């Protein structure tokens, strides 16, 4: 299959052939190319370098006049015609961007990988969020969307022998429809592996957490509540069907002084096949549904 965005316009051939079919074909290709291009498209430099490009927030089809953009951020579609994010050459340097938003220090040990999130603020600034370092690109978790922003995508950064590697298009993940964070709610989509260990701490992208207490009781430790988690949903489900048995319960534990339904205390799950949904209030705890 050929990516139509790789097809070079042949309109110049009409000067030789005077074939209007060529022009019509070119226009069709340009139109398809537009429809395949996402607003705020993240693209690596060519050749690959430490600079990542972010396209315009609006994409206009030159053939149909159709304009596509992202949903509003806090009620506003910001003005943004394009920009860049630049990585440092070594760990400890700053990740900077062309919109003037605060720089972020890249902290990445030798041999590790990290996902760097690209966000758009309501004022049209590129906000960068660094994820948690991992031992491979495949195990990098997408970073949390910045408060009050819309997640655009993320790219994977590698520290090889003390040198930050150029970013290629293969390491870029464009979000097709990422919601706002902060007061408008962040979305977490991971369907986790079945938890069987005695204690499990909720991960950054967990959404549905299946639990099997066949071997032992299980404690699920909730993350510390922050404004960035406001609107986050967690579903905890007894998939083993043993939670009602003595010594096989599931216990959901709030972090520190955080609360669940206004109380700083663990919540037991002791009914067979039971499930509970927890929604973060972004301030001091979780609401249980």
C-alpha cells in the first residue's frame, strides 16, 4: 500500500502533455493528503534530529474548503499555526519549545527510554510532560495530560550511551481524539492485567483493574490525588469470583490522607464478582459509584 502523502505532484507534467487528467489526479491526491493529516500533526525532522515539529491546529482542504481542527480547550479553540519541540543532547538539559512555554528538564538515565507528551493549552502554547523512564520503548507509559490542556500525542526518547537519540516518525504516537484534562476530565484507557499479588499500586494509565483473589487477599493502592487526575475513573472488578470468601477479600486503600467518599479509610470488596468505580475529585479523594 502506498501512502498518498509520499506521492509527488505531477502538475508540472501538464506543461508537456497538456493532460487535464494529471491535474485532476493531483488535486485528488492533495485532497486525500489533507484528510489524512491530523490537526497539530506531530512529525519528526527529516533527516531525524532532536527537533520535533507540530503542525497547525487547523487543516484546510484546498479542494473542498473544509476546515478541521481540535475540539475546544476550556471553551476556546486557540490560535496556533505550528511550532517545534527541541530536545537536549544529554540528560539534564532542557526540553524547549517555540511557543515560549516553560522548559522541562529531561531526566533520563543511560540505556533508558521515556515518553514525552505533547499538549496544547487554551492560550496556544505547547506544554511538554515527561513520563516515567522505562527499560524499553515498548514499556513506556503515555504521560498524563497536562492540567487544562488537550493531549496531542507523545514521542519516545532514548538515551543511548549518554547521548539523546534523534526522534524518528516511528517513535511518534498521534492521539486521534484526546480529551482535555484538569476540570474537563482526563481519560485513561488501559485494561490492566489480572492482579493476583497481595498488593498492587495503581499505574498511571490503569482504567479497569481485574483482580483474582484465588491465591490470597489483594490490596489495591490508589494513587495520590492531584488536580491532573480530576475526573479520572478507576474500575476495580473481582474476576476470580472469590472475594466473598474468608481471607480472599479485595481492599481498596487511599493514599496518605486522601479520602474515599469523605472518609480516610480503606474500602473492602467482599461480594462475589463485585465491582466498584472510583472517580477522582482532583482535590482530596475519590467518589465511589
